[in-house]
C-alpha cells in the first residue's frame, strides 16, 4: 500500500526522473510514523565483500526534463532499452593494467556493452601495452617524451581518439595528467579509478603504494577504490562510485593494496557497464549517480 503510494511520486513518462535538492534529508530511512510529505530516501550498505552501494530506492522524486546522461545524451530511458549502441572505449594505462584486463574480459564476455578499441600509454613497454598488443588492440603513446619520440601531442591524441570513434575514456593506472584539450573534447566522458576513498588520500603524489602506506599511517579503519570523472586536476573530479574495504590492524601496504584492487576490478567493470548502458544520470547539483540495471528505480 505504502509502496504503491510512493510509486505515484515518480514520473510516469520517464524511467529516470531528475533527482533534486540534494541538501535536504538525503539519507532518511523510511519510517511510517514520519511525515511522508517530506522528501526521503532509503539506503542500503553491505559488508565489503558484498556489492557495496548506497542506493536511493523508492525515493520521492520530482518530474522535470533536466536529466542528462553521461556523454551528453539526454532522455532518461535509453539506458534500459535493448538495441542500444555498443560503445567504443579507450583505456589509458602506465603499468601492469589489471583493471584494463578485467574490463577487457568483461567486454568479451558481454557484461559490458562496449569494446576497447584503443589503448593509450606513456610507457610503450608496460604490462598493459603488452597485453593490448597480444589482444590485437592498437596502442598509442601519449604524451611526447624524449624516450618516446613517436608519442602524440594533445591535439593529435584527440584526433586519434576521434579516428577510433571513441565514446568514453577510462584511465586505469595512468600516471600523467590529462591535457585540457582532451577534457574539453570529451566532456563527462572520462573516468579514473583511484585506490582510496576520495577525497581522502588523493591528489598529486598519491599514487601506487604511497596511497596505501598513507592510509595505514593515518589510522583510517576503512579504505577502498573510487571511480570519478576526470577534470584538469588530479583526483578532484566528481565521484561516481566507491567501494569500502576494512583496514586491518596488522595490514601491510601490499595486503591493503590487494584487498582494494580486488574491489577495483569489480567496481570499474560495474561502472563501465553503466556508462555503456547510458545508466549514469546527473543530479541537479552536479553529482553523477548510477541507475541500477536490475531495478530502474534504484540509484547509487
Ligand atoms: C590501481 O590501483 C588504480 O587504482 C590506480 O593505479 C592502479 C592501476 O593498477 N589508479 P593496474 O595497472 O590496473 O593493475
């Protein structure tokens, strides 16, 4: 009965209504004794080994036509349609590329509705680049450096990605700053994964084991990966998804890194799936949120 009444709060003509007024009570748990005319949301959390999301199911939403999907798409129902166009992905790496591999495997098995069409790297001999060559994925070098004379300039990089008809760019352990030319060419279309719960332990200098050492030294009891959109600075773009893992009392940086990386592989695939399905929507205050594949009324 209550659920039915609440469903009437949703737009009947849109599967993805805009989400307004984030400053009002956001994480209120539904309580029948409360005044239901107030805006409210339900949420769920899970142990770190289970999928960890905070979702806005059953949330009372206002009906407006201001939803914008990532990649400049508008109109909220595309993400759930079958026949949606497969997306072309570029992945940027500097190292081993385990996230790149997990996303590539997800594309091959069909859990991501897209294809990795090009790999960009600043290190032509890195593990990610070797893996790409082995799979027949073209490798391009960026940025230009003394030891990489064939590398591209920012404008050539943009042109190359356009040439591959790239829709989205996934940074996966890419250690160079992304040039403003690329950010302007691909608005709301570049993601990065960082191995801490941003905004903590992020920014210039926080990469690799330095992040995990700093987390342990701080005494923080939880850490985990963050997937965020990319802007002109290190690790400051809008947060899209996070997962939480415990920091154990006797953890080494290596042990914590392995626990975080395990979740990175999961969350980056889930987010890439949402990106390719056009299930990312932008709340009115500019925060991107993900529509659940299973339940279109759930957002996280
Ligand atoms: C990951 O920890 C990621 O969070 C960070 O760089 C690392 C890349 O690892 N940005 P891999 O190359 O994907 O194994």
